[in-house]
C-alpha cells in the first residue's frame, strides 16, 4: 500500500469558501501536528495561547503542536486563509466529511488569484 501524503490544505469555510464576517474557528489544539495559516484576503485576528494578533493578507500564523488557537474574522468581508497541517491527524477527512457549501464568485476569484 502506498504511503499517504502528509501535507493537506483547506480553506476556512464554516458556511462557505471563506470565514464569514463575525465568524471564528472553534478553539482547538493539535496533539502532534504543526499548523500554518496563510492569510490570503480579509481582516481578522488570531489567538495562539494567550496572545492575540491582528491578521491581514500576507500574514502567516505558525502553530507548534499543543498550542490552543482561534482565528476570527473581524472585517466586513470574508476572511480567506490557506491552512497547512503536518502531520494530517485526520484533518483532511474532517474537512472532506463536512457539509459542502459550494463556491461563489468571490471564492473563485480568491482561488484563481484574481
């Protein structure tokens, strides 16, 4: 059996292609995985442990295993982040098994770099 790839990506998409205004990820921690959020579009803030930081396009949040974190959308539009988690810790399955909400024109513009 071939080895499973370790790198996975996802969009923050509770309710759509991006994190909607006022939305937030639930507080969460990963046992062994390192996680990185790359902010593509929108405004927000992120918490790592007890520290909050404003985030905007071009910012990167790097999280070692065991650090509780949250990402919140504080802007007027969707917050888009590309997220990498290594090792996977079944994160890809969690996203694949979630509810598909489809992509709107704004989502497609971010995906295609327009």
